[in-house]
C-alpha cells in the first residue's frame, strides 16, 4: 500500500503510450551522450512540461503510492505532539514557523494543525505560521484546498513566496519553491518522504576502480533506455565516493546533503529542529533505486514521467552532511518512534470513542499498516536534527551538578545519542 521497501515484490506496468518524456530524453541522449542517473531522475520527476511531479504527483489511493498520513490521522497527530513537546522543551519561544518540505496533498500538515488547535491554550502567546516548500503546481493547489478551503492568493509583494493564505484554523500559510526562500527565524522543519525522491548518483566498483552508472539509449532498440558504466571516472565519482567505502555498489544524493547542510546551519543560527521520516538505511544498502506506478513496482527506465522514482535515504550520509553543526538522533524504526510517542494509548482512545465496527476495523488496519515490521513499521525511519544545547547543557562540563536534567527528546527517548 505504501511505497514498498526495497526488495519487495511487484509487477512492472506496461507503458500507456505517453511517450513525450521518452522522446525528449532520446533526443537529448543522441545529441550529447549518456546522462547520470541524477539527471535522468530530475528530468523524469520535475521537468516543467512532462515531469511526474509537475504533471501528475500521484499520492493517495487513486495515485501511484500512499503515504503514512493518508493511512491514519494518528500518524500526523503524533508528529504534531512531537513539535509541541520540543517547542516546550526549548523554552516555549514566542515564534514558531512550521516548515514542511514536499507536503504531498497537505494531509500531514492538516493533522498537525488539528493538534495545534486542540492545544491552542498552550500556544496562545506564540506567533505560529506555516511554510510549505512545493515545486508542483498541481500539488500546491490540492494543498491549498485541503488547508485553506482554496482561499489563497498569489503573493507579489513578497517575491520569495509564490502563494499565501490563512489556514482553516486561522494560521498564516505561505508556499515557496525552495527552502532558501523560507524566511529565517525559529523554525521546526518536517521532511516526510521527501529525501527519497531527490536525484541520486549511482556508482559501481569495477576492476579498473569506481565507475558511475549512466542512462543511455539502447542502440539495439531505438526507443528503449538502458544502464551503462562510464568509461572512466566522472567528477561525481571523484567527489562522492568515500575512501573508506566497502560496498561494491553505492548511491549518493548530493542534493540531500546540501539541504541537510542548510537545515543544520539554520537550526544552529535560529534554533528549532528538523524531523525526517523516510525509508532508508544507515550506510549499509546498495541498489535501492526503483519506480512505482498504480501501487506496483515499475521498471525505472520504462515510460519515464509516468511513474514515481525513488531510492532509500542513506541516513549515515545525512549525519555526515550535518557536519557537527547540530546534534543528530536516529535513525530509529517507525514502530519504535510511534510507540515512544504513545500510539497505543491514542489508538485506545479512538477505539473507545468510535461507535461502529467498521471504524474500529479501519483503525486496527491502519495501526497494523504503520506498526507491523513487515509493512511500514521497519521500513520507515525517523531521524532528527537538534541544537546541541537541547541535549547537553552548555555549562554541564564545568559544573555537572549545576542544572536540572534536560527533558528527553520525545519519540527518541529509548535511544542513546550518537
């Protein structure tokens, strides 16, 4: 139901005759030769005319994949509780920017805002605003309907945001194309299934050393794409392969590294935290690049622009890219994080309050989907960036007894800090 963990089965879908992107890529490859997997992903997903996200963006049951917030309201509610818990642990600052990267249909933000409304008395003296970073015109329209009832306007006086409005709960909301456009300030960042769709470079160890995996036209079949190895080292091979690397096949997402660096420097300067929820690994997996169409696995090189392309997030790389500017927690499995956040108690309350059997069955089914290790429970991980002072008192080294202990970080409190 969700985008499957790498290695899960599925069937490739036949092309639907929508070959505009394939023709565009074929012309490009014939003219200038093979391209990196990153360049191929960028074209297939975000090309302004034919890209999958710019044209389709298939989240939800009628789309190509379902995400956790689409499965259960509880998921978003617990994340809302996480943000308020961290805001309180950091001394209740008087401003609070909620910044979501790639918000999908806006379901997750909607669930979080419901929690904020329920805890309005706690947030009463705080200036809360919502900032969405979204490149897809189609998805930003869906988000606007979900969050504001469609009452939005273009934002010409502030060039950084392309759209603005007020949420149904009365909070100002803004849309941006890039994280750099979001105004500085005390912010909580959210990236749920965001990093997995960013373009990756793929590398293969050979007898002659590391070579980059590229995408090219198949000379035998003119309208078909294939993977080839670069004849020599590419600039990416020289820049992204670590000397201590032990794997034979490696995927690196430099764009994810840049975004984490930006998040870490913002948190270091302005305060706040970032929560990343995605499927991934801690520097152990090799080939995880895959496609999804109509909830089934789809050949990544077939009918580009009509399927979602994705790769597991390498959390060890994200940790390295934070460059010590912030502390990092995780990755921790989704089922552990949600258990620590009190999902069992929340389920109990909802079960008691639901009058009919169908609703109760749906609640149990959703819970199983989120928590079952064979479904989403072990595939998905939570990872956080926090200011160092959130975990260690600045003067703790000199006077260990001077301060009361810091409150544990919600969701991660079973973890030993790395």
